[in-house]
C-alpha cells in the first residue's frame, strides 16, 4: 500500500514537473517570440540606430509608419531631427530642405528652413507666383511673388506735405492713419519723421529699377531695388521713412530716428522689411528706411520672434 502511494506521489511530482517545464518553456518561448517580433519593429531599429525615445516620438508626429520604416533602415539623421524641431518646419518642403542641405552643408537647420520657406532655392524672378491680393495688407510681394502691371489699390489717399517731402504722393488709407499715429508719438519723443517715398505704380517702379540698372548694372539694381511688379511700393503698404535731421540712406541707420523706429514701429503695425543679415532670406540688402505695414498683431509677432515677413507668410498665410 505504501509502495503504491509512493509511486502515485512520484507520478504526481513527475507530472507537475513536466507541467512546470512546459509552462516555463511556453513563457520563455513567448518571450523569445515577443523579443524577435520587437526587433522587427521600427522603434527597435530606431533605438539601435541611436535615436532616443523622445526623438522617436518627434518622428512619429511628423511621418507615416511607412516613412518611419525607411528612416529605421538608415543611419540616424541628426539634421532631420534639427529640421523637425524648428518652429517653422513645413513638411511639404522636406525634400527641398534636404536637397539644399546636401549642397550647403554649413548652413544651420534654422537657416535652411528660413531660406527654403522663402523660396530662395529658386533663382530670383524665375519662380513666378501671382500675389494673392485677397490677403489685403498681409499680401506678399518680393522676388517670387508679383503684382500685375495694372494693379492699383482702391483706397489710396494723398499724403500731407506735413509728413512728406513734396506734394501729390499717396499711400493706402490704413497705412496713412497708422503712420500719423506713429508720427505723433515720435514727435512727443522729439523725433521728427518724414516720408521720402510711398506708393509707386508699375511704371514708376520700372523707372526706379532702370535708373539703378543703367547707372550701376543689373546685379546692383537687383540688390537695391525690385523689378516692376515685384515692388512692395506698388501695394501701397510700404513707406521709405527718414527724419528731418537724417535724410539719406547713408546716415539714417545709426540715427536716433531709426533707433526709435526699431523699438516702436511694430506698435503701429510697421516692420523694417529688409533688416541686417537677412538678405539671404528677403533677397534685399538691409534698408533701415523701408517700412512695411502688416498690422499690429503680425508686426508684434515678427518683432518678438525675430523672423522676416517672408518666413511668416510661408508658415502662417500661404
């Protein structure tokens, strides 16, 4: 009897042991299988390539599973991560960012995004886009966006000679009202602003451009003046502003009036359109005197974030 019980106990233990072995094998097998399947995932491959989990989240926010699969099978792309983390990254421009970077390796991701968003990977006056005049005072006109020969704002008003050298000059009414408010505040601060140039139609701009071209050549003309149809002055939204004490392009930059405008113009909706060190983005050398009306909200944003209107337009308006 005792022997029978002993045999039963041994059988039970054996069965339990076999069950434990089988369960353990299953657990190990499942784990091995899961590990094998995980190693086939994009996450594993990206981690192996050197991406952090935070960087993988950034990729997942910007790319489809198929696109991430391509990235997972390549080396870690540090420049791509810099692009994705740029505040003004536009996914539709990714191939252009990459192509430009491959040609100009020393340019930072920030500069590449700015340049490409502003279309500067195209030659000036070759990538022609009709200006969307429905954007009103937020329309853009530069070396890529142009106005038609017959475009003229329908709300032009005559500028008083109190604010302008000479008579008969015009600007859009919304710009004029904002300028007068700014002029009054500047005067309270002992700054006397004066307008040197305002609205110019297509024909007037052609004359300006031709003058520079005939006297200094095409390269210089393109750096200092827009071709007809590509000038902000035709929008009726741009003013060349000096002061009664500093009246030339050579002495205005360091004048008290320019310093005052840098600190205050945005409060009235104006921006210095072509700033120092932005020629690669705007296409124009610095013009301390050229101010463009974009409204207080946009002017304030540009002032606080230190970007050009070209970049703002590409990201927020276009």
